C-alpha cells in the first residue's frame, strides 16, 4: 500500500471496517475481513488499533456522530422549539434501508461484550439526550412548554423513539416511519403540556 500518515491509515482502516460491516454486520466483522478489504495484513490493523473492539467503536462513532451533526443542524435551522422537535423527529426517523440505524442496532447488541463500543454508544446516547433536553429547555424559557423535569422528559422521548425506530428497521411491515414520527410527537405533546396536534409534522 502507498505510504500514508498515521491518521490517514487509521481512517483507511475505519473505511474498510465500515465497508465490511455494511455487508456482514458489526458483530461479524473481523480483523481478517478488514485486512482483506484493504489488501493488507492483520498486523497492520493491530499496529494502529489495540483491538478489533476499538476498530468497531471508531467505525460506529464516525457514522453515529455524523448522524448527530446532521440532526443538530436540522434542529438549529428550525424556527421555534416546537418546530425543532418536529425537525428532530424527522431527521432521527430511519428512512428506507437506513444502514446507519442498523449500525446502531448492531452496536447496542454488541456493547455489553465490547467495552470500547459500549463507551462510544454511551457517549452518543448522552449527546442525543442532551440535544432533546436542550430543545425542551428552550421551549420552557420561551413559555411554550411545561415540564417539571426536562432531563427525564428527554430520556423518555429518546427511549420511545429508539424503540419505535428499532421496529421500523427490523419490522417495517408492522410500523411505518410516518407512524413512528406521529407517535413520538404525541408522546412529546403529553410530556411538554402541548395541545394535541401541536407537533404534527
């Protein structure tokens, strides 16, 4: 392989890991698979990453952090807190063949056995919750929402939308993306003292 900087080499390893994980799933992606995808050796992977857990955590974090940035941008572009919540639901809800959310499902399943992946998942879960809590607090300051515990409300909203998203990705014939958004909005209205239909997308 052509000579690369250490940072670029690590990025190339993550690129290869993502390519393999897209085909095989996160749990089935091995050092050998990644080395083969790069046309290199397993030793190269171990030179730049302490373990395969670290490779998978870096791959997952890259995709998940990019999703978080896109969603935060959609929220920031909204006009008021209610619109911000609608923008959040739309940006968060999986679309057809949403591989990024499938990666989340893989990461959650593997996290108990992979410490680096668990740490990455926890960091990102906290960031998603903070994004929703920020919207709730903005709504409280503006007098649009009523909520005694913004942090807890944000966790409940996130937990619901995660569960619905799992259903959309795993069982798309049972729950649709539109239903996911509508049900998440309904629960958020109740959490935040809003009239029914206030968060209709």
